[in-house]
C-alpha cells in the first residue's frame, strides 16, 4: 500500500496517508497556497509525533495526544499564533476525515483554540513612508534601469492602496481604472474590491507602463508587474524589494510588504478616515480585524502626548 492510497477500512487509516488528499481538498476550496503549505507542515509534524509515541491509526488518536503535541510545540518555543494555526489545521483535518468516512471519531473537536496575544504591528511614520518613496525614485533615476522604475511603482501602489503582496502580484493590466484612479483587486475568498490610489502612485504606474514592453515576453500575458525574465512578478521579489529600499531610510523598521499595508491603514485613520472605510479599502471581512489600527493610532497619540505635554 502506497502512502497516498486511502485504506478501505477506516480503522486502518493513518494520518500521513491522508495529508495529501486533505491538502488537495483545501486547494479545491481555494485556500491560499501559503496556508496550505503551513497546514501540511503542521499535519506532518503531528504524524511524526504520533509515530514517536507508537504507530497509531487515525481512529485511535485521542484528545490527550493532540494536547500533548500542542504543548510540546509551546515548550519548544513556538509562538502562540503558530500553536493557534496548528489547532486550526488539526480541527479542520479531522472534520474533513469524519465527513469522508476515514474515521468515526473526532478528538480534535475537544481542542480549545489558543488565543494569540495580538501585538501592535510595527509601522512607518508618515515621514518614513515619504522617505521610502523618495529613496525608490532616487534609485530608479540613478540606475536608469527598468526594474528601478517598476520597483518605484510597486512601492507607491502598495502604500497608496494597502494591497496584500499576493493581490499586487495578481494584478492584470485591465485592473487599473485610470478615469477614476482605482485598482480592482481580487482578494481573499475571491472577493473583488475597488481601491483608490493617489496621483503619485498614478504617475509611478504610468512611468512603469511606458517601459513595460522592455521586459515583456509572450509569457507575460496581461500581468501588470513583470519579473526580470518577463513573467508575472513573484511575491518573493516584492518582499526583497521592500526590505532593500527600507534599509535606505534611516531609523525605519525592517518591514515587508504587509508593513506598508499597516502604514497605509494607520495613516488613513490618523488623517481622519473612519474605521468602516479603512475596512473596505483593506478588504477585511470583519471590522474587528481593522480595529487593531485604532490601537496603533492611540499608542502613537500617547507617545506624542508624553513627549509634548508639560504634565504628562
């Protein structure tokens, strides 16, 4: 029997035999690639844990074993957020296995989600964000390379619209509505939203599009942003770009693309935008997710108060 083949008798099913079929199920449900990879790693780690404590059929796994595995992770230094994700991976897997008839018991149903302590995200000040854009423009001008022009447009659009890196990389040429200065984005759950961008981002995009053909190949298709070989740009390239350009800004924290999303949301609220508007721009399903940024702005207000008020 090969590891990928499902046993005929549910009592014979083992966790490692069902991981790939479960991940295929998640792919069919269009779960994000990085989430599927993380869940796969979690489930393989659990399978190794169970093997270390004696071969165990899926039907025989007990709640105490799942708790012991999670506890081992915490004791080994895993963050509460990672343990929270592991809990979600296991609970989802067992629900699927029961529905598919691979087991009749669901020990994961008794796992209580671990509450992750939500810290305030690092972000940029408005001055640092402006310095980042200036640094990108300077690099593009001094180098004269097309990738510099592209990189400047990417940074401007990330900060202007608060896009997730996957959303930015997935943009096509037709996503830009020039007449209304909007970009149409397909976000999580295939939900589409229209996000505005400002004139600086518009100018940077036009400068890039004026030279896009220099990188384009038959494989480029309709992708808005291209990599050095002409294909759709890879999220890893964008992440490296953000880190490199932020290194040019004195005192700025070392953030990835998501840090620009945080900065955009924080600066919108500081400028007087209401929470619902920021929620819609970011594409959050719940306003509760957006509320973290009210804590960021409140924290910054506290710091300013303590520095400025004579009786703080």
